[in-house]
C-alpha cells in the first residue's frame, strides 16, 4: 500500500502497483518434536514401528506400510549424496547467494535430509564428502536451525 | 471407455509479458483460433470445460477459471479447474479426455493459461518454490532450479552425464524454435554459449532453464460421432498414463526399476532407483500409457515426442523414463543426434540426426513455460504434427515431422511429483 496514492507503471494498458502480504499462524503439528529437537542439538528422524524403514526427514506415518513411526535420533555425521551451489534463488534468499544445498545421507537411515552446507568453498564440494551437523545457538524454530559442515574441520 | 479424438487446438504466442491481455482474453484468443480451425463445429456442441492454471499467487485472482468460463460464454455448462504444478496442462488434457471417454460429455474443451509476468522473476521463483515442502525444503533456500541441479549432479555421478550433453539439448530446442512463431526465446547457441551464460545453480546455467512466460492454450476433445461430423483430420488419443512421487526429494526410495516391455531386470542390476536421479512417476506414466496404446518399444513405435524440458537435464532424464534409451544412456542419446530434427542445422556433428525428434516445437526451453498452458500447448503442437498441418499453423513446414503417425506428449510437475503421458495417433 502506497502512502501517497497509487504507483502507475504505464497507461496503455494501465498498469499499477499492487501490494499483498499476509501473516500465518503456522503449526508444525505432528512434526513439532523435530524442530524442538534442533534447539537441543538433536537431529530427529523417524522409524516405522512395523517395517523398520527409517526416515532421515521425519514423517509420523510410514510412506510404505502406513504404520505409525517413532522418533529416531540420527547420527550427527553423514555424507553428501548430492549438492548444488545456488547463485540465484527465490526472492527471499537472493541476498544469501551464493549458498550450497546438500542432500545428506546417513548410515542409519533409508532416506535423505536437505540442508545447507557451510564452511567450505563451492569448488571443493563433492558427492561422498563426510559432513557434520551444526546447530544454531539462538533457535529460530525453522529447519535452518541445523546446517552441515565438512567433517574433517571438526 | 469410448475412443476420444482431438478435433482442434489453439495457442497464443508465449511471451515474457502480455500486459495488453488479461488471462481471459489470452484464453479467448486461443479458443477462437481453435473454433475457426473447425468451421463445421460450434460452441453449442461443447458440453463442458476443464480449466487449468498453476498458481493462485501469480493470478491473485482465485477461481480465475470461472472467469474464463463466463468470458468464453460457456456458462452454465459444467466446468472445473485442475491444478497440478508443472503438470497442470497435461492433467487438464487428461481430465477432458476422461469426460469424453466416460460418456459424460461428447465434447469437452480444455483450456489453460498462466500470467507469470505480474511479479519479478525471483519472486516468481519463490512462488514456484512454495510448491515444495514449506517446512523442510523451501526455508533452506530450496527452489526448483536448485532441486533439479541436485538431481542432475547425482545423474552425472551415477552415469557420467556431462554438461556438454545438457547444452546440446539447449541448442536443439532453441534452434527448433527459430521456425516456431509461437515461441518466446528462439536462437542459435553453441555449447560454449550455454556454458558461459550466467550460472543459476551448479551445473545449470540460464540457458539450461526455461523462462517464465505469459500464454494460453486450448484443446477440443470429442467423441467419434462429433469428430467425424466436424473434423476432416481428427487425431485419436490412444493412451493416457500418469504417475507420482514423494514431494520431498529426500524421501525418494532406492529400490528396483519399474520395467517397460522392452527392458529386463538384468539391465539394471546395480541401479538404485529412482533415488534423486530419475523420475519414477514419469516411468509409471509412460508404462500405463504404453500399455493402453499397445506400444512395446517406444523408440521404434513413436514418430515424435513433445516432453517437459523445464531443464536440459530433465529432458535427458525423461528420455530414460520414457524408455527411449536405457537408464543412464540419456546423455549419449542426445549426443547421437536421435532427438534432433532432420531438417534443422544445429552446427553440431550428429551421426543419427533426426531418427526420433524430441521437442520439435522448441519445448519449454524455447517456447516458454506459462505453466497451466504448457501441457496443452504440447497437445496442440502434437495435433498439428499428426494432422500434417504444421505449415498451415506455423507459416512454414520446417518443423513438420514427415509421415508422423504417433506422437507422445509428457507433462511434469515439481521434481516428478505428478507426471502425465498421453499418446496421440493419426485417425
């Protein structure tokens, strides 16, 4: 909303500025313990109580057999399954570029976990590189409260 | 189920912005074109419509398809909106097919559009990124070019696919579009130019990625009785298939390959599937469509393909999902020249140029990707190919696939979460 009238970009056709924003009351619902876990330095996956399938990104019910899962603490070290360094991004993240995204694999899990890789230049990143989880000292209660760094720097 | 025919189609030019037309008028333009192409057909013969657009964020007009329905004068006939990310248009096409195949309608109009120019490109990327998990993926800085970049990094790791092979897809599709006046971004490129264009997400550059676009497309699907009455060259829809996969790439399992009729388990003894390198939903969609159409070896039984090349990498991955080559051979498949047009000069040495053209229209990479219109745009181009009417509609016949008998269209949503495959044949 403009304080002093409407911004007009053109008149043929007539194009005006139109602002829109909204606040949500967002519940993590059944996934809440994962985000609380991050504040305690824990990476919580989930494991199916029937078939034992282990999810590195948690879900309350098994995708395969439909049974409830139980929380399962993951090791804090894993390996890079794949990666990319982003030089552009969604508008919200443009100011943070370049940043590196990694899918992390763990010995104790059947699926992967998406996170940021920090603490190394993009040209050194490779598939298979051992990485270790780091946690924010001041939690934001978002998935960015955890990120990964090369394990050999630990 | 009844046999379903496509009897006409229309598209607007795909452009960075159509500020002189809102979404209703864009669809009207494509719809009127489709009506004019079948003079014996009239609006009264349309029993209902399915509308498609991807994002309420882009339109900021909910129920926009209702406004198209009234603008086209189709009220009070049945209508609904279909939404499924990047596959929105393909799902819309199949929804209209369902209406006719079931006997519920004798003629159903499928219309789709997107108006992506209303926000800047990076806000647009953010809107699209909201079609990924907003608890776990989006907040990390996840966006679609990043997701596909991670997928192809793994494809390169598993199979040795190269960035030069990806660049060849970009060269092919942008050069094909030189002969398609509806395309947004036609040009001649070299491998060097593709690699030296700005890096978006390693290894994908700007020329590996399709552009945001404004545009609309319309298809009329009809029963045999209607088709034979109004259309000289109707096109049969002989197979439809669709598939899905987990929203989060992190959740994709590592199991066995879903085999097509011409493949054997021994082909993939060591491959963990789909992981993040392949689209399991695309393979499922292809398998179902091939079974319905009676196709046992797609590489030999198809005349051309219009597939969802939002990224050069995803075109290579899709060759494999569709069984045009085995998993892992997609990079070498493009290098061989098979998916190029026989009639276009690309400035490349291609030993098997033009054996099975893929994206003769220029695909998403060159035509643009106004999401809700894209899957229907593919159907319109495939329809013209099979009618042999490319020259009439594009003003030149360079992109006409000679003796086209059977085509495949493929529409694909976010990292393979929804995928449709439809088979179209000369009647």
